[in-house]
C-alpha cells in the first residue's frame, strides 16, 4: 500500500510504498492486551524482600517461663506477633515476567501500527534531520508537523535527536530496534522515518 510521505518540517514529500502486513493488519485487541500486560510485567523489578521469623536475628532463648507470669506463652521474641518480629507472609524476590512467543509479539506490534494508520495517528517523514541538539529546534519541527504529543522513531535516535528530546515529557525518540507496544500506545501520534519503516519491515514481517 502507498502512504503519504512528509518532510520533517511538515511539507509534502510524495508517497511511500509500505508492507500491507505491517500497516494493514486487523486489530487484535485481546492479543495486544496480552502482549502489553506481559511487557509491563517484565519491567517490574521484583526486588522486594522481607524476613520470615526464621530469618530475623535473635530469638534463640525463650523470653520468659511457660507458666506463672500471667502472660500468653511465648517461645521466641521473633514471632510475627511481636514487635520487630518476622513477617507472617514475607515478600520475596520474584520474577514477574510472562512468556510471550516471538510471533505473538510481532503480530501485536503490527496490529498496533495498523490501528495507528487507520486512526490517522501515524506520520511518515522522509528523514528526521536535526542540525542542533536544542530542544526548541525539535519543538519547532514537531509544531510544523502539527503534533504536540508524539513518539519519534528513527533507525538511530542517538545524537542531536536524543539530546533534544531528553528533557521533554510529551515528545520521545527511540530506535526502530527498540520500538515496543507500550511506547506506541502511550503517545497521541507516532512519527516514523522512512529508514525506520524499512528496518521494521525486515524485523517484523
């Protein structure tokens, strides 16, 4: 299929031929939900840790006699009932990652890109050229494109583009190799360069 191609300053630059498998796929909501959930779960650190009664230091001696004190019997000061004792159901290091097949992941990303194209949320530019690393210059370019909240995808986002977008919350830049479903769905618009599309066609189709 052919899509409209623009320059990075908002001028029309003709058309570009893209793969139907990448931009004309039926939207699979359940698959996208599964992949996004798995991606977010994989980002969890899972480093929380608490101590059980066997891991808390001390408590080897019985605190007081079994009978005669009038108090409830106690065998250790590290009981979860005591202050500074162990945790009853202690949180332990855990891996939250979920298995997602590579084919499912690729299908979900293609499904999201197709939906962006159908909703006119996808802007394709011939190349992303930024002469300086100034944020105001990047904002001037995005304003010319008519976007205020966008993800910019290039073949290589390092250099001026990375430095110029680093301090912006509504504008972000990423490489085609690091495109993920969460980033594609977070922003209102997605601006993709021609070389990044060719890269995605190689890796996803």
